[in-house]
C-alpha cells in the first residue's frame, strides 16, 4: 500500500491549495458535536475502563482531550509565547457527564479563538509555531483520536465524518496520501484508518504502527517536504 506521497507527486499537486488543507472553527465545532454525541450515547457504559495500549481510563482520555483543546486556545491567544506558569487540569473524580460537557465546551472555546484570530496569528506548540488552521486541525485531531481511544475502552466502534478526517490529514500530515472523497484510488472508508495510522494507533496494510510520529502544525507553506519525527 502506498502510504507516503513522493516528493515528485507533492510537487505535482498543489497540496497546500486544496480543500483537504482548509480547516477552521466550523470543523472544530462539527468535530466537537460529533465526538460529543458519540460519547454521550455511551454514558451508560463504564468510563473507568482501561484503554488498550494506553495508561489511561476512558474518563481520563476524554479529560486529556478537553485539556488539550483549552491549551490550543490559550497558546493561539498568547501570540507565540510559551506560557509556562499556566497549569491546566480537568478533574476526573466526578461524573462522566461533567467531563464530557467540559470536553464539548473546550471545543467551543478553541473554535471561538480560531474564529476571531487573524490568519497571520501564530501560537506556540512543541511541534511548530502554528497558525489558526494548524490549531484548528490539532483540536480536531485531538478530539477524533482520543474519542477513538475512548471507544476502545467503551467497546463501541467510532467512525467519524470523512470530510473532517481528510481535512486533518491534509493539514497536519501532508506527506500521507489523501484522495478526494469517492475517488476510486482511495474509497472514503480508507481515510479514517489512514488518520489512525498517522497518529500511531494502528498498522495499515504493510505499513507498521508508527512511533515518534509528529504533526506539521506550522503553515503548510513552510513545510520542507520532510517527514517530521517527535524528538
């Protein structure tokens, strides 16, 4: 299975001008609503259950995603400063519904910050100085992937909308091959496994499960064509 685009193919495609890289507040809100709806349908299940391959329970991973979204809103608003004095924590010793409501609310918060930030805004992130679209994509990826993690502990399959999945792939993982929805080259059903693979969650065909994966969250115009790795 061809997983990576060649540099030649990337040059041939104007990947940074395609719809796959367009992502903003609307996608964040849609992702928060979709993930929130799925998790809300599972409130009758055991949120203290452990998640395979993660040292976290369901409630802990949902709280982690909520914290991440709030961090993204703060980092973008900070204009590039790394606000080391800030310490964020979503408590997990209460009701699952309260953690879920926090998750959805923090999605709304980061959407509002992205929506009101100029396109030239930049914010700190360890993987790169991100612009609003980078933070939007990271927020969506955070919610999608950790909802998937939660689904493993809950024992209920989760498969999100292919549109936002392709948008996240195109924005954060431009080296992963993405075809338009409905293309014979890659059916829409393949987009979600590719995003899970890019986030180090699964094997994909002959491609082993990744470790040390990373995002490209700086503007796409700054990508140099290499595949980043987490240090």
